[in-house]
C-alpha cells in the first residue's frame, strides 16, 4: 500500500513536511507500523498522479488549528484523527504500542526520542483536555521502550509524572541508572515534590540547559515552586528552572504572578546567584470555545515573557510590543 501523512497543525504553521523538533508522535507511530508491514510511507503529495494513495492519514492535535484547506483527490481512503478532530480519538492498540519512525522527520537529532511514560492526569484544570480525554493517570510505557536505536536524549511528554506514585519513581530511577538525559516538557507539579522526589530529581541528567520545568498557573503555586526548587537545589542541582504560567482572565493576577518571577530573576542576576528561574506565558484557550479571541494584553504579556531578551532586559511596563505603545498603558487606563 501507499500511505500519505498530513500533519495538519504543522501545515497550518506553514512548516515543510516533517520540519519540526516536536514530531507528531501519532503519525510517527503510523509510519512505523505501516513500514513494518511492507508499505510505502511518505508525506502527502497533492501532485502524486502515478498511483493514488491507498490511505491518507490526517492528524490534528489542537482544535484551534485551521483544518487542511485543500481537497484530497488522489486517495482511496482518508482517515482523520487526533484531539483536534475528536477528543475521544485514539490509535488502534497495535499502532499505539509502536515507537515513532523518526526517519520521516527532518531536523530531529539522531540521539533524540519522544514519548510518554504515563497517560492521563488526576487534576482537572479548566484549560486542559487531558483528564477528559485520558482520565486519571495510569502507567503507559517503560522508558527503555522509548530509548530505541541508541536514542538516549528523551523528551517525555507526560502531563503529571509525579502523580504516578511508585511507577513514576521506578521509571525515574531507571532514567538515572541508564544515564538518559530527559526533559519532562509538559512540566512537573511542584505541589507533589517530596524530599524523596527532590533527591531523585537532583540526580537526573536534564536536557536543554540542564533545565527542570514546573507549572505555576496560580498565585498559590508560587510558594510550592519555591519550596520544590529549594529542596532540589539542596541536593546539589546546579541548573535552571523554567515555569509555565497560564494567563487567565485576570490581568492583575497574571501580572503579579509573573512579576514575582521577573523580580526574582533580576535579583539573581544582580547578586550573581545561580539556579536562575525563567517563566513562559501561555494565553488561555477555552477547550470548548477554541476560536475565542485572545485578549491583546495576553498576547503582549506572552510576547514579553517568552522572548528571553525582553524578559531579562526590562519590565512589562517598559515593554513596547508595537511602535508608540508601552505596556504601562494597560495600568494607566484603569
């Protein structure tokens, strides 16, 4: 069979097929399964005429991404899947257990692998579809299954690994013993960091500038993040911390929360202390109303926070996202 693949989210961002450092894992698994069965797999080519595709798979992760805007006329069958199309969409078990075929992607280093150790999350954050889609957290895959083909740098996309109890500790212990370098790129829950976890996390070899990610989506989480970081540093961690901060509808609360981390960073730079903390701001998207307009203040705050040069150099009030407009105006107009 001839198989075509369409990464709908990637196409919406006008990327070349496969040109990403964050692969669509579902399409990678589909590619692996079909190639294992002797099929030809390629990124979809609308100009293919010599023989039509037997199946074209279209994967869409985000429901706010625009759909693929062209008619697929050279395929016998088109299969659409992914949360962006249907929150209940899942791969068949025999495909889901495969590892991605990394050869279909450009720009992914040969020593990197991507996957999940667990699926699901016990939290019910209003901006997140994971609990609705996957339910409570459950073991999913062993880390050695992900580290295939000599790939020892692992981007693990678990939504709340620390909530998986003994299974999570066994997996992290194995990561330490194997010497894998990892990034839990969906962040850790600082509220779940115990003394035992702090010891383990301090021993892990972290990817991306030796960086540990936490979530800080409410003002209350500041104290938990501070406590977790202090504990991990106490066990010898010398890297940096990276905090995901969700922007909700309350501009003042979001400003106060991010301003706390901005001031902490300024003090650390002034006093030449290590273990710097950076933030990353994500404007809120309603899962049930994905095309709801994002307020301009959220776009501007995210632009300030997420461009490290701006976040380090000056405050939000001084940030000039557009010529003639400084963000202090958001406070002056109240």
